[in-house]
């Protein structure tokens, strides 16, 4: 099996993990680490015998690359790489604007290269289990809370809610036909708390809350179906499936309400770090020329819905 020559562009919060995983991945040779901070790039590249450079313009020929730079640079860097025939995985969100995201999708098709997007939550064991459950959701509720992080300057919608907007579309099997939203600033010049309501073509509704103004870290999904109520916690890594079996008001105790439920706990395959699974899927897609689990089209849809939510909230 020929090794794929790889590069990681950007070694910030996510890029350093891409370096770690690609450096140790079978069938991949991590050859280049690219960052303007050459001291940081050298520190991360040395354990894997990779070389460093401070610009993509100086990057020799490679087969695959991970683009983990700030979002406003995604389009320029990913475009340059794909024009050179390089398959790329771009960290989420795919691009800063819808037009830029659409252009990357078009370019990937033109150049016949693989374009994957780093929506790593898709590879969470909880989400993978939900995706395999053949859901028919009527109502989806997402809650994603985090403490404030000064290094993030984009809105909480494109920073945090984007994960759940992508998951809502995936679980509903469509993009929304109606969007309502509201947002508020707390600590920054951009929105730090946001809520959104999405309506899908089949009438299903999704309610999303995202905040980076809390002291808690929460990642929960609640799904209402006709026969089931599902509670999923992406941090605790568990899922509860609840089915109602009986409801009664006992004649002898008229003020008493009694409900009996069956609770199922599905098995979760927790093997594999989500980012490792994401990169493995990307590499496999490149090798076998197949669609990655999170394609450029998926990334474009997420950027489109983020933009619709921000417009509805008055923060676009």
C-alpha cells in the first residue's frame, strides 16, 4: 500500500491533534507541518520526522492535507491546495461565507479531489449510534453549553451551534425550510448565546440552544418520536431510550398519576478517538475515491444554515 504524503496546515487548538494522529497513522507519511509560528511547528513536527515551512506557497507536492487555520483563511488555502491536485480535509466550518463554501465544492469536483469537512461530532460514539437507529424524529432538542473562550471571535452560531445544525440536518434527513432565531452578546462583540428553531419539510421541528457564557459544559440531544423518547449525552457517552407502557389515575387515589416506562440502554461502540475516526475516514475516501462521511456538500449545507440562523437572529 503506497503511503499518502500528508501535510497539516495550522497547528493551533485542532491542528496539533491532526499532527499527532496523522504522524502515527498507518499508510500515511506526515511530511510537512505548515504554520507561521515556525517554533511551534518544529516542536510538533520533530517527533514524526516531518519538515516545516511557514507558507503553503512553499509546500512541496503532497497527496493530502488538513486545513486547520482560522475560518477566514479556509477558502484561500484549500483552493490553492486543490488547484494543485491535493485532497483536503477542512476544519469546520467549511468556509467563512456561503459563496466561498460553494466555490470549494465546485473546485473539488473540477479537480476530482476529495473534499472532507471536520465536523468531528459526527464521529462521536453517541452520534454514530443515533445515526444507526433508523430514527423518525418529530421533535429534536439540542443543548450545547461551554465556558467563555476569549480566543474565539466568531459568533456562537458558527463556533458552537454549527455542530448541532449539522446534526439536526443529518438526523432529520433534510435541510430546514423555515428558520427562526435569537441571540445576545454577553462577554464579546459577537453573539455569545443563541437559540434557533428549525422546521423540516416533513414537519419535524428542531430546537437548538448554544452558549459560551456558562460555567458548565453540556452536550445533550433529546429526540421525540411517536413510540420513543431518546435522551443522548455526548459528554457522558450514554443513550437512554424510553417507551411508555401505561398511564393511569388509580380510582382509589384520584390525585395520583402513575406512569410505567421501559428504559433501554443501547450498546455504544466507544472504540476509537473521534478525530482518529474522522481522519481514517478521510484517508479511506481518498484511497478508494469514495464520498467521505462528511462531504463538501455537507459542509456547504452547514454554512448555509449557519448563515440563515445568523440572519434570523440579526447578527449576520
